C-alpha cells in the first residue's frame, strides 16, 4: 500500500498542516489506514484509540511544532489519565488497568500537537531486549518478519520503521531505545538522566537507569522532539544544563555544513571486558562510520574508557536491574490489590524479581556506591586535558535476532538473560552513568538488515550527538531505505 504521507517525517507532515495543504484529520485517517492494513503482519500496536484520535484531530489541535502529526506511545509508562495500559503484563491487561494520572511527557507530546493513535507492544516491564510478551505476542521486525525488532521499545520501532507513524514514544533502561533503533534502521537517542522528566509517577533517583524519549526516522525529528520534551518539571531531582541554543538549530546548522570544531573520537569494536565476540558486520559498520567522521574533519583513535572493561560492570547492572524488576512486580501487585505470584508473570520476570528481592538494603546501597565510583571513572575519559569528545562503538554485538532467541528453557531458565548480555554488550553501561548516546542506521548487512552505530557523549551533551548525527545523515543518507513491510 502507499499514500502521500507515509514517506514523510514528522517535521514535513507538520509543515503540510501548518501551510494548510492538508488537515490533521487527513494525516490521522491515513495513519489509521496504515495501521489497519499493516499491523496484522507486525503486531506493533496493542491498544488503539482511533476514534478519540479522530476527534482530537477534528478539534482544536495545539499549535505546537508537530500540530496534527499522528503518533504512538509505548505501553510502558508515559500514561494518560483514564486510558488503559498493561506494561506488557497479562495481569494488568486482564484486569483492565487504567492510568490514574497523566505523565509530564504525555502532556508535552500532546501540547506539541502530536495526535496519539494508541500504545505499542513492549516486553513485560521492559526487562529484555526483545518484544515478545506473553500478554500480547511477538512483534515482528518489518525488515524480516522472522526476526525481533529488539526491545524494549520494539513495538514503537517496528511501527515507525514500517511507516505507520513518523515518530513514536520510547524508553531506555539498558538500551531499550538504541537496541530497537539499530534493529529497525532508525535514529534512537537515549537522553541524559533528567533531560526529560519521568514524573510525576516515576523518580529519577529511584529509577535512575531509565529515560524516556522517542524513536524517529530523521535527526531533525529527534532534535525538534527533544526541544519539546526537554525541560524541568516541578520536583525533578536531576536536571542537566540546557544547550546554548535549540536542538533544532544545532541539527539544522550541522546539516547545512557547519560541522564545528574537529572532535576527538575514540573507537571501540571489541566487547567490553571479557565479553563475547562481535559480529564482523557490526565491526565493519563502525569502521565505515569512522571513515565518514574522518571525512567530516574529526580525529579517530582506537581508544575507550579503561573503566568500561571493569569486571564488576555486568554484576552491578544485574543487581540493580533485579531490584528494579522486584520493585515493579511488588508495585503492580499493590495496584491490583493482591500479591503477584509466579503464575502472574513470565518466568524470566519472576527470576529477575526474585533475585532482586533477595538483595538486602545494605547490598543495594553498596551497589549504588559502587555505581557512583564507576560513573566517575567512566566520566573522566570525557573530561580533563586529554579528554575525548565522543565514543564510537557498535550498537549491538550481532544482527537483529530471530524471534524466540531470548526465551528461557526448562533446562536453563537463565538462557535468555545470558543471551541478552552478549546481544547488548555496549548499551547498558551508559544507563548506569546517565550519559546520552545515540544509535544511527549507518550500515546494512549483506542480508539487507539494518546495523546501528553507537555514539556516546559526556553527560548533558545531546547537542554534540545531534550535531554529529545530522552531519552523518547528510554524508551517508539512510532515508531512502525501506524494509520489506512498509506503507
């Protein structure tokens, strides 16, 4: 199928509405048609609010930068009062849980003029790097329907990659924006801790590893969305300094050829520590990106923070991730008015939650202190007289995985968790440190699958990431690539 809007990014669609060339209703109706035609192959959209979206499009759309543009929200946090959500959990789905409050980010999306068509599939509680929850079934990668779109923002990434909508909400607690962006050929920006408020229902100090933002097709959409989403809300405990000018202006200048000063960029193609081997095609993607960056005038060196190889890194992340899982299982049990059991959640969730419950308060406090020391050691690489500006790595250790690859077995209930570690060796570290990072769709495999390249900046330097990303988008364009399933 095809229509006049599916190939346009959100900025271009908003421009059409602003000029009066189309109406918000026309954009929303076309997007709904695309979802109804293509989502049976993808299983990306799990809650549909089509009639309400049509009402909103026909009414007074806010005069924000994305007025009238269709949009989707990940079914994990970013709630809207009175609307259903499941967090990928069958227990919440079956109970018909609805949100009791509206997230700050959901309000900002709405104020920007985005029209929400529904919620996208997520793994249970966003705990694994694939999107195959028991509650809703697997989401299929539009590049190869036998493969996963990644996770945990896999539903959003599949929907944007297939052209159902130009942008969609996403979140990242261990790579959950960057992983599906790499698997689906999108731009995936993980923001700095505190850049986008997770309130009022979440807290940046308690849930410090996870950030909220979006997946997009273009860098200019990512920049314009960040202008909308970034900014302090009352009570936010962590707020990085804003850039000197808007992210939109920064990306536009880089796209126009203003590449700024020459940057010092470290390149790493092996897994941190004693990690597993990296797929040669993922290494080739990084080497190709390095050549493109050198052509833009930047300096590339084989280098990375020494602390990245810390043998305690994975154990530290695992302990904190387990506590996160246990806290969520208990919290949603309170929401339902009963204690959840192993019958209420998936086996992998129960394993992680049980491990988290076994960690004492003192051990958790010690893990937090260890994380603080680790963060300072990592951050030092981006500071001082010998500082680097960026780190360049593969986003993933291998190509997009077949569906079912992360499932636990009766013989080995930890099989999926171990696979997660080898699949995503690079991304989780920067959820621990709170630094911004971006995955860019700069390469393709011989099989025609997208391969993401990962850039990491110092805390608060999304401006630098977006400027470099915008320049690379011009130098090595990706907008003409289309997956097998596309509008």
